[in-house]
C-alpha cells in the first residue's frame, strides 16, 4: 500500500485501536460510514460545551495525513488542543473556523499527557 497517495482509501489503518470515549472532559465519539454510493469516512468527533459554544464540535479524520508525525495519538492531541483552546474564542462559529492547533501545540499536549499515547 502506498501511504502518501492523495485520495487513497485507507481501510483498516487503525484496526484494533481502542479510541477513548472522553477527552478533556468532553465526549469523544468514533464515526464510520462505508455505504455504497456515498463517500466513506472514519473520524473522531469531540464536543465542546464551553460557555457560549452550544452544539460546538470538531471532527478529525482517521487518515495517514492526520497521523504523519505522531501516529494515532496525533488525532487525539489535535482534538484535545482544539477543545482546550475554546476559551480563546467568543462563540462556536469563531472556535470552529479559527482554531487550528499547530503541530507544536499537538506535540506539547502529547508530551504532557503520556497516558493518552496510542500504539
């Protein structure tokens, strides 16, 4: 399998990983869709219940692109940093549109939370 091919269907890349169901005090859910005739996906979704952020959530696809630096834990770190930065944004719309955790922020979170490292 070629890992860096854009658009490559990445079936089974994280088979066997047990994703956490909560992160940063919020619900973390795994979503999959593999329906014929529709775009398939595998992603994790975190909710944000910060004050003024009603129905705020962020998805992160389970893909090689989103695991290139730190493996599956990179997805968890990205979503955790996104949630932890909620207080920097006035509302749900600003949080969803302008909060883009950097690789350095994700790495710092992973280093500070070794209990969340996935293999």
